[in-house]
């Protein structure tokens, strides 16, 4: 009886409703929306939500285990389906409809595959597979991308009930207490955090999206639930101080994280620790704790609609440029945040409350599980079927007409006046997202050494002369054209390229790695050494214009090549279109001017471009000026002839590059002839 009274007394200390947690839920979603919409650069909202979810779910499960010695998996999953399933299905299907009506037809297939992954709660692993940069600002984001965190939570919900039942049982058998449970949770937290930290610099998408690198955040919440009874006995003054320090830690560390901070790395530990301190201090219900701030009608209401706000804000943000038919402005970001909040309120009252208040779905678990299965199957089935829909384009593409491209400067000038996409142009458009260089002869971000593969010796492999095409992806984009030129000139073409890595010798910060691109430095040195072994007759250099470029770096490049007897050719960089051109064209088939860019804007960093040409000419390199091939007067058209010029927001299509062979070939032939 003594043990029972002690347990009961301890449980009385634990409140069933925590106003501070409801308020913290509101803070977390406001952090997420503010960061995603670009209103405030504050990170960590999702990490705070992970801790909250772990604490709430862990508390429910541990209480049930203490009461019955087991967990009713059917009731647990019925509760999860009742809370999460209906709103998730509505969002997935509504987003699919909006993407069909407003979005780029060329992305619809990819979006629907993302929607299917979201419905099946595996979106995080799809993003790992595709190597997605969550914070990229290049138009590549999916309206379903934010489902990665919900996927992790759903995967957590599948495992945690069983894991807790087993560890509690073992702990009672071995120690007659919860010591083993605490050790197990500590081991999960430590190992998962270590994996996330170490993988961040090696494979950032895996570190960011993987379940095993994020599970420590949810497990931190479960650990707090495990020790909640002990925390409830904290001195009220100490508990208050801990809770206020927790809020300060959450906000300060969240604001210190920038777009250059490697994530998740160690940085997410700040918001997680802060959230844990708020929860821990609140267990003692101190009268002067942070609950005095967090417990208010506004935060309570925002906390209630937080799930719907999270679901809806991201799709609206990604599709907004298509809906408004303009680049998103700062005021648009507030419009997205406000509109998605209003939609979330409607979702809460129309969808969420209807199912959350249906107790029968838990009392009869099979009904809740059936609800989950039905909503999942509906969302998954809708997106799976949508994958097979035809392209939602205004005109029917020609399957027989071959798209023309560059013929002379007049063709570029004419393109600047073109307003409607022809049938042949639409054929080019449909192919354009995949119309990049066909040879995979570009080293990845993580490669530290250049290693020439036989498959990357193009042109005439038996040719007596050798031409090297060297640079980053803006050199690689020409490889199909050079392959054809090499065949016609009976010359070996060797591709020496690495993504995001200029052959010019200066430090580069890689946005994927969020740090100095050290792999580029080591790769560049090994590439220079390889050139001495290849002994080319010509080295063609081309790379993307960057603000990091320096005259010293350009000089160092040519100094590194001076011992090589090869003739040097420098190709100026191609224009920057400023947006994803295939997406723009797909939504403006009757107004191509909307996708063109002014020459003054497209030729980014003009001072650096001029400097690079000057250094190249100083060292006796032939200069191939590519600008006239893309721009006329003050316009750089998105379509020239019937050929889409760009395959994305930076690189030219292989199809257009091949139409430039008649322009490039005479110069290269002349250089080969000496």
C-alpha cells in the first residue's frame, strides 16, 4: 500500500494539461513559419516540436505502462490516426489540386511522387535519396517537402511503444526500477546526436532528413517524461529560473543559426536544450516560471491550430509565385503567413476537431485504424493516379518537328521579340528539364581527387590530339557539344570537371555543405597534376562567374598551367537566367517575354567577368565570348529559334549547346592547327 500511495502522490504532481507546453507549441510554429516565409531568420522550430512530441507521447505511454504493464498498440495508433490522418490527407490532396491548377506542369510528376511519399510517411527518405538542400532558393523545392518531419514522427510512433514496453519490462526484471530505461534513452540520444553531427560534413541531406540522425530530439522528450516525477519536486524558484533560461536559450540559439551554419550539426542542440529546460522547469509548476508568459489566450489558440498551420503554410509558400505570377516579395511573405493561418483555422474547426472529439475512434480502435488506413490510402491513391495525368500545357507539342536553335546573331535578336511558344518549341520544353549534358563526367561535391574514367574520354577516342574541357558544371554543360566537335575534328575530348568547383585558385563556400569547400581545393590540385600526365594539346577553361573570384586566383590558375605546353582557350561564362526557365515557360507559353532576362542582370558580376578575360588574354589564351550566342542588345531570351536555352536556373540545355557547334568548331579547329 505504501508503494501505491507513493506512486499516486507522485502522479498528482504531474498535470494532465500543461499551459506552458501549449504556449511553447505556439512559439515553435511561429518560429517555423517566420523562418520558412523569410520574415525572421530564426531556426529550430521543428526541433522544439520534436522535443514536445517526444515528451507528450512518452508521458502517455509511460503512464499506460505504469497502470497496465503494457501498451494497447491499437488504441495508441488509433489516437495518432485520429489526430494526424484527416488533416494530412486533406493537405496532400488540396496541394495536388493547387499544383495542377497553378504550378509548373513540368514539375507535377515530381510533386506527385513527393505527395505519395508524404502520404506513406517516408518523405524524409525521399529527400535523402534526391540529395535535397532544404534551404535552397532555386525553385527546386517541393510543396510537400515539409512532410519530412512528419515522416520522422510517424516512424517514431511505430517504434517507440514497443521499445518502451520492452525496456521497462527488462528494467523491472533486472533492477526493479527504471534505470535501464534511462540508460537506453541516454544511449539513443547520444548515438543519434553523434551520427547527426558527424554526417553533417559528409552527407548533409542524410544528416538533415534521416530518422536515425534526428530521433535523439524526440527521445530527449521521452527522457523528460521518464524523469517528470522527479522534476516535479524541484524547488519552485529553481524551476522558474530553469524555465526562463530555457526560453532564452531557445530563442537566442535559434537566432544565432544562420544560412551558413552546418545543419543539423551541433547547432540544433541549442533549441532542443532550451525546449527541454522549459519542459523540465514546468514540471514543478512554478508560479513565476515562463508559463506566466506562455499561458495566454493568443498562444493557446495558435497552439490549437499549429498542426494545420504547419501543414498548409509551406505548400502555399512554394506555389505562391505561380499563383501571383511574380517573384515572391517581402510583403507576399506576410500574405502567405496570414492566408495559411486563416486556412489552418478553418482546417481546425472543419476537419481536425470533428475527428479529435470522436472518442469512439479510440474506444473502438479498429475504427480509428480504419480511419487512418482510409485517409492514407485516399491520399496515396490520389497522388499515385495523378502521376499518370498528361501534362497540363496549353498546346499540344509536336512529336515530329525538330527544334531549331542558334543560327546567327539575327536569330538571337528575333528570339527577343518572340512571344509565343511554337509546337516545336513545346517539344523542346517538355524535354528541357532532363536536357542536360548526357555524360556523367562531373565529380560530385564530396570527391576530393580527380580520377579520369574511360567513359569520360569523349570525341574520337583514337584521335592523335587531345582537348581538355576543364571547370565546374558550367564547363560540363558543354560536354555533349564538345563530344560532337571532337568526333568531327578526330580529337580526344577529356572532361575535367567538379560541381561548384572553379579551376581558379580561390576559396569557395559551398552552399550544400555550409562551409569552406575544401574538397574543391584538394580536387583542383589533383586535376592540375593529372593534366601533366594527360599532356593535352588544348585546355579549354570555363567556369561560373562568382563573387569570390579574385585576380590572384585567376593568375594562379594560369601559373599552374604554364608548365603544360597546351594552348589555352578561355570560354566566358553563360548568362544567369535568374529563374528556372522550363518552369517559367510551362506557365507562360503565350508570353515568353516573362521568362527573358535583361542582359545587364543576366551577366552577373561583370567586373569579375572582365577581369577573368583580361588575365586569360594576358597569358596568351584564345577567348571565346559566348555572350553573343545568348543575348542581343539588352535581352537574353529564354527560347532561341525553337530551342529552350536553359535546363534549370543556371545551366544551358544540351540541345541548345549542340546548335552552337558551328560557332565553336572553327575557333577550336584553328587552335588545334596551331
